[in-house]
């Protein structure tokens, strides 16, 4: 798994590529927590390069979203989900939990 973090004017962009599973989900959690500790609560996760996400990865995203939404500080938006990852989110009922956008530009524009 690779994680790239970019600071934009309106939000932080986190590009995740490869596989997110139980062995590397803590790395994603660490990257998101570091952003939140710096006061960045408006986060867009670009999942265009993601091949697989396990329940551990989903848990990290849900936890980050809860932290960002606390006291109306911000939110976690998801962008550019591949079709098979989108199906996973639909099966898990997470399409109601996250705002999902077709690309990062639209996600950042709506945050």
C-alpha cells in the first residue's frame, strides 16, 4: 500500500493505492490521525489506485469520519472508487455513511 498526502487550500487529499488489509491498515490510520492532530478535519481520500480494502481498512475510514464529524469540524469524503470497491461499500451499507464522488475535484469542491 502507498499513501500520498497533499495539502490543498480547502482540504487534505490522501491518495491510497494498492491493498489495504489488516497488515497495513494501521499505516493508513496513522496517516489520517496525523492530519487530524494537525487540525486538518476536511479530508478527501482518493481511492482510484486501490485494488482491495479489508474490513480493517473500512474500520479505519469509519473511525476517521467519526472523529472529523465530531463537533462539526469537518468530514471524510471518498473519491474515485473503482467499481469492485464501490460494490464492497454498497454491500457493507457504507454508501449511506460516506459521501462518495466520481473524482477528487468534485469531492474537494463539495467539502
